[in-house]
């Protein structure tokens, strides 16, 4: 099998020597990689940097993070604690869980930490947005932000939901696009001589036209009296609203519908509250009853929305860049590193919540009020000076959706089992949630055959 001159023993010895050399090289490079980041600690601070692993040279733990998904955070938190270091996507990172730790980061904006967005996001939103501004400019922009148009627009969404729920011409409308299109309608209303109607804005056929707000184009607009769409950053942040609200509201809306499907008792309690408040009568929403004060008085509905956002927080957390070294949970967080505070893990590990994996809206009822025991135990919209500007709009939209579904339709799962849930980039069902909707008349009788709707498939 081998030529006469072949020495098997020498070949094996050479192979073994190569493997040993490669192993030693990897071990040395691994140690040098760890020492490289250990040397970045602030020498003026006596505290150690957080425990954890920086992974392999250059790539860090990026592949571990991509393969393990949500288990990456939980497994390392169990091993290293609520504050640990890692290396992801080419940068050293400290991941943080726990109400007090998150509070220090969120309340340290502008002096301990600064917001951090990818370059592509900064270019898309433009330099004049709240997200990209810092310091006094950021404070000023938050103060002058006006919201009356948002409140007025939400009323139009409710009308669109009702029409869509009973079928009409929108039989297969994708509900998660509502928030995106609402924000787009606000942008269009500023530039069009003729304000687009709600039906025009919410029709399925216009979804791609709204997305064109993100794409440079010279094509003429499909709306009468409107200029062509272009990638001109909005001066008052409407594009920022589209960017922030689209995937997150789609995620929360889908989670809400899924939980109402899984818990019919919760849906019936919602209907009972609507009837007791005079909003729902003989299967119809009473004319003029959906005023903001009436919606604000629906306490059980508020508990349902809170529980959806606790258990299925759309965004896992946020990133910050460290401006100056500071202490966190007994460790130093070095200047120049990135910090990620975890909203979802803070909810899951908060001691104030009992049976954290159970969907229980009553935990936010007056008798329990688990969220009142700590401000930063419950933070679906973040906190501090960068609290989500659209949180009131988001909650109002979810409440309007829940009221519409509880009042004018019956809905059921269109598949045998519920889909699996994935957490990246936002919480959403794998391949979407397929639901069959049935419109109801004033006697709660079905007025059409089922309408199939795909929810949460596009995020």
C-alpha cells in the first residue's frame, strides 16, 4: 500500500507534532486574546472587570450567540451572574440583568453612557432625530415633540380594524402592518394636498408604497396630490416613528392575539368589562363610547396589555457605549466598552413577579399590583431620559385592537398547534400565526365565512 521509502512511524510523528503545535498555538492565542481585553481595565479603578469569556480571537462568542439564541444569555447568567462580559460582533460587551443594574444604566444616560445605534440606522433616520441626538439637543427634542396627530390617527386605525374584521374588500389584510401604515399616513398627510382616506391608507395594496418611504425613487406617487417618495429624513421624526413602531407593534399585536386564543377566559372577562362600562351593548360598540377617558377606565384591559408586554416584550434590550468607567454590581465597566441592558431577562428574573412563565393579567390588578414594587422590575418601554416616546400610542393601539377583536369578531387558530416562538430580531412566531376571523352582527351571529389572516410573519 505504501512506497518502499514511506516511513509510517515518521509520518505519524510528524502529524502528532503538527497537532501539538496547532493546539499550543490556539492555546497561546486564546490567552493573548483574554489578556488583550483584561488590559483594557481602568487602572485607576480597583474593581475587577466582570466575569465571563471573550470567546475566540477576533470572532469572540458571536457564533455561540447565533447558534444558542436566547439560551446564550440565560446560560451565561447562571454561570457568571447578572453582569458578565463577552465579545459579540467585533466589540467587547457587558450584558446586564436586574432592576438595580438596569436602573443605573438607564439613569446614567449622557454622563455614564450614551446611546449606540448601528451606522446604517443612523444614516436611515438622519442626524435630526431623537434617537441620534445626545445631551442637551436630545433633551430639547424630547420636550418639543408634539403628538396630537398621533392621537387623531389612532381613531382612524380603529375604523379600519372594524371594516377589515368583517371582511369587505380586505379579506386577507395583514394586521401587523397597521402601525407602520399609521405612521406613514402621518408623513403623507403633511405633504399631500388631498389627505389620503383611512380606507386608502389601510388597504393591503398600499403596503409596498408605504415601504417606499425607505427607498429612494423617482416614480410618481400613487396618491393624488402627493409628491414622489424619497429617503429625505423627516424633520419631526415621523420616519423615526415608522422605524420604531413597525416590528415592535406587529410583535405585540401578534402576542396579544395568541394569548387571547390560548386563554378564552381572559377574552370573556374583557367582554364583560366592555359591557359593564357601556362600551359593548347587544354585540355592538356604542356610538361615541370609545373616548380616551373611557378606554383609560378599562382596568382589566390595561392588565392584559401589561401582561402581554411583560411576558412577550418585543425588544430584548438596548445598547449603550460607556463614556466613563463606573461601578456595577461590584465590577468596573471600562470606558469605551458596550453595555447591553436586558429587558426580557429582567422581567423573567424579577423577584416581584410570581410564576413568571404564566400568563396572568390579574397580577397587575389592584389586589396584587406586582409592577408597583419596583420601577425597573417592569420596563417594556425602557426608562430614563430615553423612555420610548411612542409608549402611550403603542398601548392605545393594542387596547383598540383588543376592543375591536373582543367586540365584533370571533377568531380561532387556523392550524392544529400554535407555532414556535423566536426572539430575534423581535418576539414573533416562526412562519407566522395563522388565524381565522369571523365577523359578527349585532346578535353575535357570524355574517361571513372565515377570513384567514397571517400575523407576525413579516418582522
